[in-house]
C-alpha cells in the first residue's frame, strides 16, 4: 500500500514538471527562443543577469536584466551602526563589509525554498561558515555577513552568528534593489563606495575584492 502511494506521488510530480512551460524574455522584455536566451545570458560581454518567476502555476518566466554590477555611494557610518546593532558586535572603522543577500522566491535551484527545513538550514549554515572563514582569513579587514529576505523562514535555524534576517527591509530597499537569480552580494568600503554583484559569482571573487578593478567591471552605460 505504501509503495503504491509513493508511485502515485512520483507520477503526479513528474506529470506536473512535464507540463510546466517556460517563457524566455530578453532584457527588453521581448519573447525569444531558449537558445538565444541562454547565449545572451552566458556571454560575459553582455553582463546580464536573470530573474525567474511563475506567472501561473504552469508557466515559468525567465527574464534577462541589465545590471550584473552596480555601484553606489552609501552612508558607511549608518550601515556600520546597523550591522553592529543586528550582530551585537563592534567593528573597527576600517572594516570592509561583505554582505550576501538571498531573495524571496529565488528559483536558483531545485532545493531553493522560502521555508527551509532543519536540514536545509544546517546545510546553509555549514556552507556559509566555510565561505566566511575563507574570505576573512585571506582578507583581515573584511567581515562577512549573510542576510536573507524577511519573508524567508527556517524550521530550525540553530545558532549561526552570521545569518540574519533583513527584518526592516533596509538592505532590500537601499542596496539589493534588483532581485536576481541565486542572490547578490555587496562590498561596502569605509569610504562608502559600494560594489554590488548580482547573480552567481564563483571564480571572479578575488578580482572583485580589489576596488582598483571596479571601474573595469561596470559598463559606462550602467
């Protein structure tokens, strides 16, 4: 009986997936073929990101957006005090903040969710711990903090001192204003100069941590 129920469940799930359609839009909100979409998205010269969402239960919209990189001039003291209040820690005046952000309804992977189980929270905690340790060890003046949209919930987050909710939407409104597949991160220098990288970043992190490279990363048109 149990096996039969499992088979029915998997058949229903497979049917739902197979019926799912995708609509591909370019950065001008025009419908394009999937192969054209993939080529434009993966071409590094275009500096495009994407955001996926469901317009209906069976239609997933995949949209390209301009703005792989953004630069902003922020009030450093304001954000430093904000981070100190949230983390209950004091930071030196020369601290550079590396802030990662997870968006609500991010369809980055099959495991992406707005409601993390205890296991999901544990996996995120371990992954982020390794990342934080690596970055801070290589860059003594950098503090890594992970934030997530206030609408994301955790069944059991556990004690993890670098994973915080953006409860007042301050970061969402003032820094991370471009929802992007697989999240974004920002590097905030003591001068207030800030670089935002949208989407997955992988192997380009080392060059991004050097502010001298920032001007070459962002097209003049952005």
